[in-house]
C-alpha cells in the first residue's frame, strides 16, 4: 500500500493525480491486477474524467444545482460549519476508484485522468491511498 498527501484549496479544487498513481503502479512491478485508489475524508471525491477546464466548470455547475454551497443543511446545525454541500457532493461521486493494470500499466483511455475533487470550505491536506492488488 502507498500513501501520498496533497494540499488542497477546497471549494471545487480539481487536481490530476494520474501521474502519481502511475508512478506507484510502476514501482510495484505488478504486471496484471488492479489499482484501488481511495481518498480519506468525507468532503472530497475521486473520479475519472477528461482533465479539461470546460468539463470542470460543467461538473461544478451540475453539482451546484444538486447541492448548492449556500443552502442551509442540517449538518451545519450539528457541527457549526458550512460544509454540508461538500459532504453531499463527496457522497454522490464517491471516495474510491478501481483501475485495471495490464502489462504493468494503468488501463486508462486516451482522455481519462484520475482526478481528486475537494469540495470542503477550507484548505486542508488530503491523504490518498493506493493499493495494488495482483491477479493470481
């Protein structure tokens, strides 16, 4: 298992982590298996997408319609913060991905990138876990 950290700004911070995951796969020397990628936390998510500004803006607009940041959430009453929308967006997209590995390489399409999205209201450091599982 490998763990790495990334400092994030929050409020829809998109960060491409594909290269870091590729490096971990290469170091593992596993030729055939899967990479499980997981972000620790309940206000960030992982997805596979084209890492392009227009798509990022589109995702932001769609998610804002579904869970607007400025809405009043019951979560705010319990904890005194304003990140209820961040928790909802994280739950909708999810904290993990599984990507096949063949011949020692992640099997991503031409435009597919592994992207961390941070939705929280404040800057923080995120921990990403990558577990390489070998096919027997």
